[in-house]
């Protein structure tokens, strides 16, 4: 989460109070079991080519000249040590938000931690089987991949690869059949060491170019203005889906979506923007 005083200029996002999204369609039938694996699905969606020296590629936004497209992304965060808070009744979901996205027919990309998928397997399965959404990797533990990242505990360099692989395993075991080969760094914090640690996994690291500022926000109108002022063709907007730490997000979505459509924007998933960008970027 981004503290409000830093949210406009921040490069990284998320703080120690981390929460997540859920769904409003839990009565769907359970899917057939799919094998767990420590890597993305072999049926590959579009990805970017590796960077210099084989570094994990980083995607921030789509082309600015391919039409008015915008991707809303939602981080489903839960840290490794937040189980007791969930057990005591804190909800790391936002069914109203997911219901709003469905009602508005807005495709979206959800970056989900493996720990959250283990806590809420029915919600993870529901999102993973809904073609309106795509589910991507947000690490297993939501520990930082660099030092000094909003106070998050850090993953040692020799544990980064395993953390990402464990998240893919957790997503599949929860019932997400085809988690996307996209990875969002916890807090958005990364450096060359982190990119090198994930080399060879076949993932594209997905950042953003529009910080919504919904984390900890109580003024929905301010968040709406920040999103509307920031969106450009090809933008990736980072938002959160939680009732406790981002309570305004549903209201923001219900306001932003019709306004952006009025401005001629079409909502897409991250995979479409990456596909528009092509492997050469």
C-alpha cells in the first residue's frame, strides 16, 4: 500500500498493512482438479522478451498509439504472518468490488499472493474460472524483494525464485487452472538482483504508470481525480481490493469506469496490453 503522503510520486506500492480481494460468486461449481506446478502454464499468453543478460523483463504500460485502452489491476495481498488476523475476523476481500466489476463488465487482472489463495481458495477458484478476470502472481509471502520497501520483511536473494514458484503452486492448488506468467513485485520494489533471481522463470514483471492512491484512502473523490488525471492510452492502473485498508475502491471503480468510457477508453486485461506491445520492447 502507498501511504497517502507518498502515493503520487511513489515508485513502489503497499505497506505493512496489506489486504486483498475476494469475489461475489462463490456458488459456482468447483472445477476439476488441476496439477500443481512451480511455473506458469505451458499454454503461454503474451510475454516480453528477456532484458539484457537475460534479466526478467519489466512492463509498465502499453503502447500510447494503439487506441484508448486501459488496464485496471487489483492487488490481492496477504502476508505470510497475517493468518491470525484473518482467523480473528479481519476480511481480506471485497465482494462488492468484484461484483461491481462484473456488473460493469470490466475485465481486470488480479495479482494474487499464494498466501491469500490458501486462505480463500473458493474466491481464488472463482476468479480463476471467470473469463472476465485473469489471475497473476504477486509472490507467496508478500515479503519484499529489495531492502527498504515500506517496512516489509525481505526475501533473501536465494529464496526469491522459490517464493514465486511456491505462489504458482498455491494458486493452482486453490483451483486457479491457468495463472498468468506475470509477476508483480510486493510493494512494486525491485532491483537488478531481483530481476536476475527470477531469470529463466518465463515471467514478465508487471508494474504500472498510474498510482490510484486508494490504499488507506478515505476520500473517494480524491482517488477518482488521481486516476482520471493519470490515465493515458495504454495505462496500467494499480488498485487494491480490500474492505479494511482500501475502503473506497468500489466507489472509485463505479465512478471511474463510466467516466473513462465516456472519454472513449476501452478496458482490457494486462495480457492484451502486453500483446499489443510485442516481444521487442
